[in-house]
C-alpha cells in the first residue's frame, strides 16, 4: 500500500509539471489532463499518504496546486472566448446560407 500511496504523490507532481508545460495542446487534451489531475488529487487526499507527507512536500503540492488552479481559470476564460468566436461564425454561416434563393426554378428560361 505504501508504494501505491507514494506513487500518487509522484503522479500528482508529474501531472502538475505536465499540465503547466502543455500550453499548445488541444482543448480536449487540456481537459483530459485537468480531469486526471483532479482524480489523482482526490485519491491522494483520501489516502493515508496525505497525512504522512512532510511540510515541505505539502508546500510543494500547495504551490503547484495554486498554479494549476490559475491555469484552469485561464482555461475557462480561453474556452469562453473560443465559444463566442464559434457562435459568431455560426451566425455568419446561417446568414450566408439565408442569402440563397428560397426556391429553385426547374423551367428553362425563354430566349428572345
């Protein structure tokens, strides 16, 4: 059990490093990393290892956690701006499609 608990803290620290290094990743990848971080953090809090961590380790986890939470808040803002852009593109696309004729004529045009 001790090995699995210690691997949780190591995994959590690795995930924080990986999250903060993933600036150019896709939105899906960012959300996946954040979900993994959240799950690992919950598991660490529920395990015995959390009570056995030294104050230095706890400070390191707290510092990295604050950085990840700041990253997540920035991600929320980034996603909301992207959604606004997508909505504008969608409205523009609908307006463009509305310019097309409402009905099509199948008769040939008379010449002369």
